[in-house]
């Protein structure tokens, strides 16, 4: 299966595989933890049982997703020692403390209050329960902060010196933590997590509205998700643009690959919409482009010159085809999300948000789109950094542990088999929970033991049960 591949390539594939499984769970749990805090706060403020129903519905899904994220993260971290020990030795003095801070300040915070949030409402009182829910949400954001600081430092290293043994030695922790790309990457990732969660929640709400438009819990979750799409998607597009400008300043080769600019443009660069990167001939075949628009976006000047990959040594160029396409997938999904948000706003204005069957069908299809966009963005960022682990300073080929290709291939095969069984089962279980109809039973029992058939319940009966809203 992996015949002819080098140990370095296999180790990179293995890390990419495990990270791809891991990243989707924090991207979901970050947004879902904040959503749970909002639902719990609205329940305490308004006493409308629809918010308590939704809180109990989504907290079970959060618990499973959180657990899967923890397990996948632990497995991923072991590879720093098994496959990338040289990187760990050289960069460990910087990234080691940052990852330890994430465990001590963020993960312990989440884990410490998680049990209270899940099971403690009737045991600790509403105020302490709300505090615990808020701490779980804060912990997920704090965890993302430390992890993004680590990764951002690898992209834009700062605040260090290199000793005689080639190790990165901390000199200024403020400069390390708040490195040049960190604010942009953190904002971009947190907004991506919120959008990912919004489209999952919106897709689940749309699914249940297609089954029964009178379901008030489904109406509420769909309405809240669509408001998030309307507000957060434009903010994400702006944040992405600022992040791109920061990347152009600090990692120009990555932007060249994203844009497909093999050649320099002294009097304005085109925006290449589509094409097929030809890395051997160093050109984009069959390209569709808009003249000078790339210069306008990146430099705010139609005639601004932009350098191309012809200014970068061949051994320092990132893989163009992967970066080129992953970037376009991410951008396409972002604008599709914007279109969905505007569509929902139009339907809301016309008073047809819950009767828009085609909007609901499209939202069901778009439910996993946030995960795809997050993975595409991660591929753009990480592959675009190649051939370096610490950008411009430590090559990936020099970060590898002294391992043989057959050993890495064997562990990679084992990972693939185990991951698809374990996380496939977990994902299937989450989807089964999402398939259960939210409603009054969530309020009375705190759990759903099976689909609630509401087709025979009139809107008046649902309102009488206390599940009001929409």
C-alpha cells in the first residue's frame, strides 16, 4: 500500500491523518460549548423551556464530541516523540511550555467543570451550574488560544535565539505567544469553529423542520443558527482577508502558491479563479482569471507589483497544486455560507423562515460544510508552510526522527484501521443522537430515549407544553 514512500513522507501522511481526525472535534466543541452557554443563559433569563430542551439535547452531543477530541489529541501528540523527535528536541524549549500551559490552564478547566455542566444542574443550583457551563466554554476558547499560539509560532517564529546545539531558546515569552500571525489565526479559527457549529445546528434544525414544521425546538435552533450565519460569515470573510495580508507579509511563498502565481507580475497580478497547476512547467493550465484583481485584493492597488514563485528557490517552494485547490475549496464554502445566510435573511424578512423547504434541504446538505472548510484551511496553512516545520529555519526533512519507512507504514496502517472503526462508530452515534427529535421530553427527562413523533401534535399543544419560541 505504501511501497516506495520515504519515511519522511509516511510520517507526514500519518500526522496529517491524525490531525485531520482531531481538528474536526475541537472545531465543533469550541462552538458548541459557547452555544450551550448561550442556551443555558437564555433559559435562566427567560424561563422558556425551549432553551432548556435544546440545552439538554445538545449537551449529550457535546459530551461525545469532547471525548473523541481528547482521545484523538492524545494519540496525535505521541507522534512528536515517535516520528518527529528531532523537531521536539530543537523546538521543545519553546513549544513544550506552551502545550503544557494548554493542559494546565485550559484542559483542566474544561474537565473540572464538565461533569457539573452535564450532570449537576439539580445538585449545585442554577447559578453555579451556569458558572460551570461558562467555564467549559471559556476553557475551550483558552485551549484554542494556546494551541494556535504554538502553531502560529511555527509559522511566524519570534522571541527566540538558537544555541550551539541548534535548539530554539526562549528569549521573550510575550513575543513568542503573541507572534506576528497569532491574532489573525486565532480570530480566523474561532470564527470558523462558530460557523462550523452554526451550520451543524442549522442542518439538524432544518432536518427536523422538514419532518415537522411545528416543532418549536427545531424552529428555535434553526433560527439561532441562521442568525449566526448572517453575522459571523461576513466577519469571517473580513478576518480571512486580514489573515491573508499578514501571510503575504510573513510567508509570501504560501500566498504565491494559494494564488497560483508561478511568475511575477510587475504591473498588476490577475486573480486566477480556476485552473490546473502544472508544477513541472511552472504554470497554470486552462486558467480562468480576472486581470489585476489579485493586486487589488492583496495590495489595494490594481497596478501594484506582486512577486511570484520565480523569486523563490525551487527547494523552498511549497506544493502548489494542493495549496491552490484547498484554498479555493475553503473560499468557495465561505461564500456559499454567506449566500445561505442572506437567503435565510430574505426568508425571515418575508416571514417564511420555517416554511422555506428548499432552504431547509440545502441546509441539511450544508451541515458538514464547516468541517470541510476547516480541513481545507488547515491543509492550506500547513502544506503552504512546507518545506519547513519552523518557517524558514527548520526543514521538515531535518525534523524527522531516525525511523525506517516500514515501521512508519505499519503504524500508519494500524492508525487507519483503528481510527475508522473507533471514530466511525463515534460519529455514527453522534448522528443518531442528532436524528432524534428535540422536544418537551428533553426538558422533563434530560435525555431522549428515542425519536419523538410530533407529527400528531398541534402547534397549540406544543406551546401548551411550554416549548415556546421560533
